C-alpha cells in the first residue's frame, strides 16, 4: 500500500521517508488524544514564540526609532555646520576677489610706470598674463601715434623767428606824449 500512496515518486520517495521516519503515515485518526495533545502543545509553543517575537519586534522598533532620531539630530548638526562653512566660503571667495582686484591694479600701475612709451589706457586685462600681453599692444599704439604726429608736424612750416616789424614813421610819433604814442599804435591795429 505504501507504494500506491506515494505513486512511485522515485528519489523523492526516499527523501520523504527520511523526513517522516519509517514511512508509515497515519492518515486516519489512529493517534487520537496523544496527537491532539501534541498539536495543542505545539500551538501553545507557537503562540508563545509569536508573543516573544512581537516583544522582540517592538524592542527592535523602539531601538531603530531611537537610532533614527540620533541620526536625524546628527543630520541637523551637519546641515548647520554646512551652512556655516558655506557662509565662510562665500566670505573667503569675496575677499579673494577683492585681493585679486587689488593685485591686478598694482600690476597695472607697475606696468604703466615701467613702460612710459606705451599708451597707459591700453594696458588692461583681467589676469596678470592679459596685462603683460596688453603692454605690447599699448607700445605699438604709442609708436603709431608718435609716427602720425611726426608726419603731421613735418608737413607744417613754422617761421624761424619773430616776424619783421613794420617800419614806424619816427617823425609822426616823435613829438607825441606816451599816451599819444599808444593811441597812434592802437589806431594802426584797428585799421
């Protein structure tokens, strides 16, 4: 009969027999009260185990919540510190920008003083390298302006000295007083 119940399961049959025992299955109610008592004890043990598991789960939950609260407090601390450090970084960055501007202005003044043959307004830039590169441009612009001025001056002629005086009629002014001489000279200019 045993073979009929198992239906010829082959290797699975042997594994089943090992788990059950000798292979005798009690499918009817042959065990009776002893089986019921064993089942009740097993149920009570399971319920007790479930209660213990619930108590363990409650304790674990409380511990996890406490740990989470600790971590949240630490996160709050770190966020506050991050805000503080970010503020300090912004201050340092602003100060660095100011110092860089002052340094660039000092370099610009030094280059202008070092190169008087350059157009000072053309010595400009946002970095030291740009300032140094602009010196050549400023020097070339100065040279072009100087050459243009020289060409313009070469095209103009200027007298070598004072213009010749007009001949003064000495006889006309000889008998005049100082005031009369002045009036005579002014009359010639207005005419």
